[in-house]
C-alpha cells in the first residue's frame, strides 16, 4: 500500500539523506570489486538494458541508494513504480525498474544494488506490517525502531523504517541522551545524578530518556527532569497500570513526559500492549531478522527488448 503516514507523507524521504551518504556507496562498490573485474572483461562495455524484477511481495524502499549505485557506474535507472508502493503481488514477477548502461557496469552494480534493495524493502515491509497491525488494534500513537542496527548500514535501515511509516527513533548516540541501566549503575544507582549530568552536557536541545524497570524508577526519572521514560520489559498488565499512573500524575498534555514501551515486542505479542497512555511503542523486530524482499536483475537480449522476455521459466511483460 502507498505510505499514508509518517515523515514520507510530508515530502520525499530521499531529501533527508546527508551529503556523506554517496561516499558510503563508493565504499560498497570498492568492497565488491577491490581489484580486477574478470566478469566485466568477459562481457565488455556494449550498451545493455536490464529489468529489475520483484519476485516476492513487499514495500519498495531504497530507491535513492539503488539509483546512486548505478549512477556511479555510468548507468541510468527508470522506475515504473514509486517508492513506498507494494510490489511483487500475486505470486508473479513484476517489472519495477529498467537499468541501462554498459553491460559491464550494469553487472558491476547488480549484486550491490539487489542486496541493498532487498534488505531496505524488507525493513519497510515489516515496518508497514507491524504498524498496520497496531492501527487495526486501535493504537493511534507512534511505532518506532531501535538503535539495534547493522554497523555501517544504519542509514539504510533507518531509511527503510521511514518508508514503512515508522519512527526511526534516535539515529545515534548523539541524537538523544538515553540513560539505560548501565548508565544508572555507573552513577551509583542514582537516577537523579545521571539525569543531572545529562542535562549539564546536553543543553536544551537534546531530549533525555531513562530506561525504567519499575513505576518507582519512572517517577524518579520524571522528577529528575527526564523528557521520556521507557517502561522496559513490563508485562502488558503491569505496563498499562504504570502508564496510566504516570499520565495521571504527570499529565497528558504536550508538555507532559512521554511514555515509551519496549522490550521483546513482536508481531505475536504487540497487540496486548496497545494502550492510549503509551506514546511510543519501540521494537527491534521491524529491522532485525526481517525477511528480505526478493529482487533480480535480468539483462534483456537485444532481440527481446521490444517484445516480451522469458526469464526463469516465466513471462515478464514489458
């Protein structure tokens, strides 16, 4: 389904990407071909056309990364569907984009592009799926990812969450001060001391969140000045009682502290955590261990470019 909420609804998510992201792609290409391109020698640099096929259902995500991979190789990409739309429905193969350029360069970008697109689209698909499940259960607030991302690939994974309609949460350690149990223990067990130290360094622009194991800890965190309290690994009943108690005590207005719930939440159990007193549900299940969306890139024989191409035993309409 097309994206209907979240950051992408208000603009192109590609405009969020920092200037440095293109250098990352240069590194991906260098990693995949660190020396001679032996396969490229075989095929040469004749002009070629290839079709990007979606072979399993999912939400398309990762378009700007895919485009840049091939742009750096001197190729062009024409998309036939929009980012955020469903692809691969009905069990067949869907022609979602056409790549053109020297055949050697098309094949240089093939595996890098497919791997990127498969994982980013998988995250967008799972994000969208979990979000729709929560919406159908009556949850109206925020579903977010976590910082449990792959080193070196975080930008892509967070981007996939956004395309899937979810909040990416904090992007890195510099984005928000999150005081977890280790931080509190390292401060002698004092939530107040940890929050005071965070405020002294973070200034007015950085929010402070405290991971809490009990309602008492959550109240102490708010008293110390935390902007967000995370109820971590609570049972559904305990969470609902704690969230209501916090809202009753500290208010429900725009200046009230936010209540986040996290810890082991998956598609199998998240519905039991739906509660109007919870501002944010965060889960690593939308980006860890997700099923990839299956894509392939097939060179079109010259004689088939104006008609119909058969691939892997199935017909693909142009």
